[in-house]
């Protein structure tokens, strides 16, 4: 194999590959990226056995062929090459070497045979549809903060993407929760998505997917089966196993009868929470919200380190209420609000609280209070 | 140099026999009247209590342990001559000493004896740091004037009182810090009294193995050995910075210990770092129902102790021992510290489910660590488990009933499995 490829094109492909490969793995081939050159195109493929990413880039192929080489090393080399360089990759299959040449730089890397590389079995997808990158970005960006890291409830370690009913129609919905907070984000049902099986997209896949969604207008082809999900742009295909488990029935978690309504400027609220939480050094910083007629007092009392209080003008007309929350959780949901005021709906100091943006129910957050 | 007669407690000049009473139990040391940190360790404590309470056992080898399958908690000195040691699996102990009498521990009797000894120690000093039922550090600094006698005399009197009033014996280590006091108490067991002074610490330690240090187990030992450290003399060749670089905080401690330095105070209430309970079964089992019953009982015991101490744990640990004696431990950090039996049990059960197929098991234990004060516990609920709050209330109600009517007044069904 011998190819010439533009440095920036190569860097993009290799950096996607190196973020997929598992750094601490015991199977050497899994640290490698499979490079296959044919026609006027070169393919870069990397996997951790759960996720596979395939990048197709244009290149000048002098001699077709394939090899595998350590993804992180190749990435480091390409990253350090000068911008605009033309990189020549030459594989010597017999010697098990790949040379990387750019200008006066010359590197030789050990390779492993392409036959050893595990290519993810292709599967039948039950549902395929197309969605704009901006739509998928909103669905995953607004829900991913609530993904759990708890190993015992592994079925919470991802975003549950499924079709659900809302206001009489069907929507494409993403839900994530760790038992302390929950995010439920809806988007208009894309054409062809009806009948899609619900799947739990793993945290790492969500992270990799994000890199495909930078261009708002890009069409993303989404394919879903019971066991796999695939997101594809014309150049990049991301295939991932989904988490084999049942996502809990979240609908009973979303409070329906909360009617104490607080409306507040989300940015002001977030800044105030952040400020008062500074005095506490505990692992879970608790912020107390004291609600009275059109005013909100935020306070933190950390006996060992200090106390803080801040008052905000808000819209609140119900009975006074005192309720505590983990500061981090409050901040995370408040920063999801970007257009209108944040609307909080409380019940009592022991019950879950609901938050949404204005009256928009297409993005709903639930957070569990904390004893203060 | 001064000498103490351990029988009549008179101080005199060193000689083979006491000039006062003729006893041979003489203890001589240049710093005898200057040292004040002591470690008292009862001799074969559980076995001695049993022999005291049942004189027929007096000249028989006696092993205290959890049934025929557990491990040896204590072996009397007759059994020790045959090679039986604490923590040895019972089957192995019985192979070495087949005629041994094996008794299950009677913890209430030992706790009672321990309380009596503790009361006698209280007469010497309030600065007592118990390590377990049968051993404790004592700091007698500044008590000489109060007692009208130096610490060495008071400590000899303590073991004599234990022997005369309780029928139990103990060994004393006397030195100028905890590390050396503990080492000393082990030198002359049983009924021993050993002294390590500032003047002889260096010579004493030089050729001893570093495994002498409490907390240096087999794995730390082999790590040290890889660095060429076997004895204290080896340790002395290392720069402090080198030891720290290689072994972290332990390295710093080793550097000091090698020089006979240990500044840890004898503290009456040393902070608890973890709370755990474990049990060895009568027969290996992979029956999930039986194991679940054990798990609940262990969780409940841990919870009871945590609640009694007003503590809660941020981390839950599950420990299992398989039939081949290999140990499995699994731990998980909780979002919210807890001392609720229900939460400890459910968390440990989640850990157990992932290793359940590695059975059969011979031992199961669980515990909590990363302890925080109880008012930091269980502060937030779980969205996905709305019944948790109700179970919490049920547990508090159960606790109230058990506090009033005894711990067996109300039990969960699963505790009976």
C-alpha cells in the first residue's frame, strides 16, 4: 500500500480513530487503526469491539493495499506535522512496517496484519431515517449530563432514544437519568422513524457521535436495530452496540401535580447558585432555596467553611417553601436553558421538582431534592 | 541501672533474685523508670477465659474458632506448641492437633472480661487506646507522682491484679512510643514484660525483619524486598526522599520507624475508618437464597453499628471467600453516604449479583467505609426508587421497636433464611 494524503484530512480521520480505541486494552490489535486504500479513497477503521468508526477520505492511491498501525502513535505524529504538509504512507507488508513521510520527516512504525483486525459484523437495521445534525445535537447535548456512571445500574449508562407519544402525536425522544436527575428531550418525529425500537445509546457513543454533529445542516443517516445503532455522514460511519438492558419506566418519575410555580432568569439563577456554592467544600454541595412572594433566597451553610446567601427577584405567587438541592445538579439543568426563563414546578421539599424552559414541554428536567 | 521485682514490686539494684522476696522474676533496664508508653496484650485471651471458666480444659489443647470450618481465632499455648496459629483454617489446625478441644467463641464472656481489664487500666491512666478486646496501648506519662511509683511498677501491678482477680494473664511491652511498645509486648509472651529504651532501640531493631512493623503484611513485605529491604538496617541505608518517592506516605513512616521514631499519640478514641461484618458458613454454598439471608444479616449488623456510632459510609464493600479460600472483594461508591441497612443490603446485593456465579462460597461479609457523620447521610432520594423513602421510614420504626424491646423483637423475613 502506498498513498499520499493531505495532512489535515489525515489528522481528522486519525483523531476520530484514536479516540475510539481503548487506551488500556490487552489485545494489541485493538490499539490499531485499519487503513485500507483502493481507487482514489482511503478508509480508516477503529474499534473497541463496542463501537466502530469508519472514515472515508480522498487520497492519491499509488498502490492499493491495507495495514494496521497504532492509532495513538500515528495521531501524535500527524498532529505534530506542519499544517498543509502532504503525507505519504507506505506499507511494507512483508516487513510489518509502515513508513510515514512528510517533507524531511520520516517515521517507521510497526504494523499488525489486517487479517487480525476485528471488523464489526454488519447487521440488519429495522429502521432507517435521516435527521439534521442540529436536531440530534439538541437531543443528545441536553440529555447527556444526566447519564449515570453507576456500574450496578448499567442500563442507565446511556441515553435512551425511542419513539414516544406526546400531545397526541409521536416524537423522537431522548431520556437520561442517574436516579438523582432526569432529562427528557423531544424532537419532531423524522420521516421513517416510526416503529423504531427503543435503544440505550452508551455514553462513549454519545461522545463520539457529537463529533459528527458540528455542521447544523448536515444530514445524518440514522439506522437502528435491537442491538445496534448507526449514525452516518457521507464520510464517517459510527456504528455502536447498544446497552443490553431495559430502561426503567421514567414516565412515572415525572411529576404531574407540581403546581408551585417559580419563574426565574436562568442565567442569573445559575450564576447565583454558582456563587453561593463556593463556600462549601463538601462532595455534594447543598443549596437551600427559600421561596417567598416574588423573591428567592439562595443560601449555603457549610459549618466547617462558611456561609453564603443571595437574593433574587423572581416570579412566585404560592405559599412559602424551603427546599434543598445539590448545587451541581441545579447548575447543570439551569445551563440547559438558553432562550426563555427557567420555570420550576415544586410540590413539597421532599418531592421531585420539575424544570422546563418557559412553557416548552419538549425539554423537561426533573431533579431530586436534598435534605438541608 | 534499676531492677524491678515483678512479684513484690520493689525497685532495687539488679540481681538474680529479689533481695526482698527472693523471686526470680526480676526486670532490669537502664531506662526502667523513664518510660511511659505501654502495650498490654492478653495471653491467648479467648482460650484463657475458657480455661478459667472450665478448669477441666486446663491441660488440654484448646482452640477457639467458628465451628469446624472457620478459622482459628485463638489457640491456647498447648495448641500453639503443636503449630496451631491464629487465623489458620480450622481443618489445618486440627490436622496439626487432632485431639484439640474446639469451642465456639463466647463473645459476651470475653467482652465481660475485657471490661474488667479495661477498668483496671483506667486506674492507671485515662489515656487508653484499645486495639481489640484483649490488647491496648496505655500512656502513663506524668502519672508517677500521682501513683507514687513509675509506670513500670504500675504495669507490673496491673498484670498481677489481672492474674489474681480475673485469672487471666497478659504481657507488657514498655517503651517510649507505640511502635516499640507493641513490638516489645510480643518478645516475651506469655506473662512477659519487655522494655525497649531510647538507648537500645537502634541496636534492637538493626537486624530484625521489617515485617515486625504492624501493617507490613506479605504484599508490602515483597514490595520492600524488591527494593532490597529486608531488615531495619536495610531501611537505614535509604534517604528519606527516596523512600517517599518509592513508597509514598508509607515510605516516610518507614524512615521514622527505622530510627525508632513514632509520634502517633495514644488516643482514647481513635477514629473508626470502616465498619464491617463477615461470617463463615458451616458448609460452602452457592444457594442465592441462603447467601441473600447472610447478606441481609451482615448489612443489618453493619447498619446497627454505624447507627450506634452516628456514622455513615460513602463506600459499600462486599467480600466473598470462595471454596478454594481465594478472596473476592467488590466495592462501590455511593452518591449519598448511608447507614441504612436497606441501602447497604441493596448495594451489596447489586455487587453480589455480578459475581454470584463464582460460587460456592465459604464466607460472606459486607462493610461501609469513607465514613462521614450521620447527619450527612441519606440526604437525597432516588427518583427511580420512590419506595426507598417508605422503606427508610419502616427501618427507622423497626429500629425504634428494637431499641425498646430488644434486637429480636422484630425481624425481616429474609433474616431467617
